[in-house]
C-alpha cells in the first residue's frame, strides 16, 4: 500500500516497508537520470550512504540506465579514513553499487587526502563543472542532511564542500548502525557537501526508512525551517520527493491517519 501526501509543500510518498520504498525511489531516480541523458546526453548524480540506503541502492543498480553516461559524486566522507576502511563511504558505494554499474566517471571525496583544502577545492571545481541532475540523500537521526549537523549547518553557506565537526548524536548513529566498534572509534570530523551544494541539485530524492528516524522526519516536515533540523530546508526545494516506510512515517501516519501495515 502506498500513500502520497503534500506536506507543507513537500511531496511525501509512504510505503508499508523499506523494500517497496527502495524500489519506488529507484524507479524515480531511473526516470530522472534517463530524462537527463535523453535531453543532454549525460547525467550527474549524487549518492548517499548508510543503512537507510540499502534497499534503494540494491534496486537502483538493476535499473535500465546507461551508466556509461552517468557521472557520480557522493555526499561525504570521514576525515582521515582510508578508502579501504570498513566504514569508508567510498568503500560502501563501491561494494553496494559502483562496482556493479561502471559509471562514466566517479568523483570520490578523499577524506584521507594529504592536503584537505586542496581536496575540497578539487571537489568544488568538479561539482561546479557538473551541475547535479539528482541528489539521492537521507536524513540523520539528528535531522542532518549529509554531515550538516544542527550545530554546523548553514542554509546560506558560500561553500559547496567543507570540513565539519560531527555532533554526539551523529557519532552515536554511526556507532549504532555498526560501522565502528566503539564510540571513540567514530571520527570527530568529516568532509561534506554543504546544504548549498545539495539544494543546487535539480531534483532531490530523500530516502528515509526506520522508526529511529520518525522524529527527525516529523521535524523536517512540520517544525520551523531552521538549522535545529537541517532537513527542514528541503521544504524550500520544489523538486524534492521524500520516500518513507511506515516506521519512519509513524508520526505522520498518526497525524493524518494514513494507514497502518499491522
């Protein structure tokens, strides 16, 4: 069962469980990529990572897309972590989708670069050269988008890429998802695309399953638009679609009496 709502200007699609949610998001992204390829011969894509993206990426890699015409970027990477580290987002994307689809080009954000300033400048230059057709993102338990946590998010950021300090809630989420053995192992800093970079995308697909995200989802849709919940800024982007499962939409379902999958 599916329900589509318009909540404070944002299109929200709710599914009973994460598999159907992921497939629907993949269908949406497939169409947007193929539309871009059809109109200009290529497409530029941003991919997110984390447990929230599992079903989406599994479905996306099997879609009918000419990947040789797609350029891929990603949202963020821990500062100081190598591409072979089990928690590296570069490794995550290689293992879960990129090694299977062989895109035209992949621009990785190298968190372990010797010169971080130079690395951010390089990535900024490539983002500027490749206007993003669709950004695939999630929402953190603290309401962040990418690693723009409440304490560092800037809705008018002049930068496209920056180094940020990760707050305790964000680091606890990374630990809770099993990427690190202890809280102390979770890096304190990361390189991230800014809110400005994300909002510059033509289309945004925001995939957010799981009950632990329900509060952040509700705040993103109903709270004041400010950096207390960075994801609230998505309501200002007219081409954003949020894909939820019944668990992450718990508070919305209750408010709208949408459906209950039980």
